C-alpha cells in the first residue's frame, strides 16, 4: 500500500532489487548491512557511494570483488564529505543530474574525525546525501569509544564505562540550515525507506542518521539486532524525526511518545546489552534523569 | 596512478553459509507472508518466492528472521555438519 503522500506503508511494498550481494564479509546479525540494504532499495542504482574506513569498507569484501552493486569510492577515514564534494562537482560538470553522491560512514567517521569535512560540505551547499550509520563506537578496529558512545557504556577504551554524555550530531548538522535532516533505525524499514526516498528527491545537502545496534560491540546475541533497535525507540533512548528546511517533525513511535504515549522503562533496553552490565543503580538513575530532561526539552521546543 | 577497481560478485567472501552454527527452517504452513524475515536478513539470504526461501549457501544463521517472525514460523536448530 502507498499513502497519498507517496509513502510506502508496508514491508511487502519495498522493492525487491538488491544492491548488497549475498556472501559479504559482515558479522552474522550485522545492523549496518540491514541499513544499507534498505537504503539502497530506496536510492537505487544511480547512486555513487563514498565510504571511508569503517566496518562497511570491510563488509564490501576484498579486491578484485565487491559485495556492493553500486559504484563505491573508498576514501581515508576523515575525508568522506570532502571526497563526495569532489564527486558532486564532477557530476555537475558532466551534466549528470540523476546520479546521487552518497556518503556512507560510521559514527567515528562522522561525529569525530570526519566532522570538519562534513561541516564544510554542508556549509558550501554541496548537492549530496550524507548518511551516518551509528553503532555508537568504532567497531571496525575492535570497539573503541566515539563521540556517539552513550554515558556508562563499556568499550575497550572506556572499560569502566564512559564518563561523558554522547553528543547529538544531527542537531549540530541542523545548525547548518540544510534542506533535510532525518534520524531513523533499522527496526522500522518503511520509515527509513521513506526518509531516504524523500532525501533523494531533494537538492543540496541532506543528512540521515541511522541507529545500528551492533551485537559484538554492544554485547548482545546476534538474533536481537532488530529487537534492540526497536526498544531503543520505545524507551525513548533513540528518537525518530525529520526536519524539512528546519521544520522538525517527530515520526513513528517517537511521535507517539511526544504526544504522550508512555516510554518503556530504559532498564529494559540497558539490561539486554552486556556493555551496560557493570552499571550501578546511581548510573541508571543518572541515565533516567538525562533521558527525562531530553524529552522535556523536546516537548518544549516542539510545541 | 592506477586505481584498483573491484566488480560486484555474489559470494565475494565465498559461501558464507559455512559460518553457520544454527540453521533456520520455515514452516510455510504458519507463514502469513509479512516479509519481515526477508527485509531484516543482514545477508540478503531470504528471497521472495510464493513463500520466503532461504539460501543456505549464504545464510550465516544469525536468527534475526526467527526473532522477528510475528507468528513463530521460523525455528533455529543446531546445524549438523
Ligand atoms: C586517520 C586514521 N585513523 C585511524 C584509522 C583506523 N580506523 C579504521 S576504521 C576505524 C573506526 C571506524 O569507526 P566508525 O567510523 O564508527 O565505523 P564502524 O567501524 O563502527 O563501522 C579506525 C579507527 C584510519 N583508518 N585512519
Ligand atoms: S562489528 Fe558490528 S557493525 Fe561491524 S560488521 Fe560486525 S556486526 Fe556489523
Ligand atoms: S538466520 Fe540470519 S542470515 Fe540466515 S536467513 Fe535468517 S536472518 Fe538471514
Ligand atoms: S517473518 Fe514469518 S510470517 Fe513473515 S514472511 Fe517470514 S516466515 Fe512468513
């Protein structure tokens, strides 16, 4: 079924075309791969991916073969938005109007080392889509903390739990006044697909961030990847929204929570993940307090 | 300077089904064709026939399909190899 806004309403209506080929190098239960499958179903074959160092560059498989069915430029860890700016300029000179340059980068490559190139490309009005798949740490190099790692989470560089709060990259991106910013997660494929489609049809810089819970990094069973993504939204830990020309609207379950639906207890989400196993009651209280504050803030600004 | 170019290939990392420890099997008698297993499979190992079909050459046995099936039509059993 398709809504009157042209949005796909059911999983069965998603295109069958597949651009992530079977037999790739991802761990069993990998969220990045689910996210990329759905993304490329929306963006289609007229896409050029720019991928910096991250898990996806490994998932892609080894030379001379690739598991990705669209042209892909692999680039240094910090340089994806700069490289995509070059691709966008080349496409413009060649008069190629229907090809979309798309960065596909991890949170380490986006929140931390790539933020300068990203900010520059956004401010220059580059005609591209930047996608950050956020697994809340550097997974490719064996689970180190990033700017997206939440308070309390274990990583190999925060082995007693991270002491700082995560930052909100999508909100930093919004401060660049770009046409489209959205957040999504793999548990809601229709929402993710529709946001990608919407982004594809627009011009200028577009940013989409996808929460991708990673079994080895977050320490949970590989069958629970989608369940943990869903619970992240239902507990209010992850928020689904989109901002068209700066006008923010919450979507899906997050919209319902904003309208008053009760959030599931955050403990339900925390206790499924080994990375939070060491948390003391006072840590959990702190996480709850900050979550309440975050939602109070949303209610205030969204009025 | 020469640029290294790779070409799209199914099974670029070989038959990844050999990684599998648990094997999903679908009871099509229970299946309501919601296609959740198909969209959530990280390995694109489920295709849309009349009912979902698992490609055991590439299924890594993660169990997401079984976990996400709303009617418990997919069961995970230990692989015998
Ligand atoms: C300049 C530089 N520093 C460090 C590295 C090593 N490195 C490769 S991938 C990676 C982590 C990537 O993390 P993220 O962007 O979060 O993606 P993920 O691996 O989680 O998919 C690091 C540190 C590098 N390739 N280049
Ligand atoms: S470490 Fe996580 S994100 Fe990286 S390939 Fe494995 S499951 Fe995917
Ligand atoms: S067990 Fe995992 S890899 Fe195998 S078909 Fe199910 S979701 Fe796909
Ligand atoms: S998830 Fe279950 S009910 Fe839905 S299509 Fe797959 S096997 Fe059938």
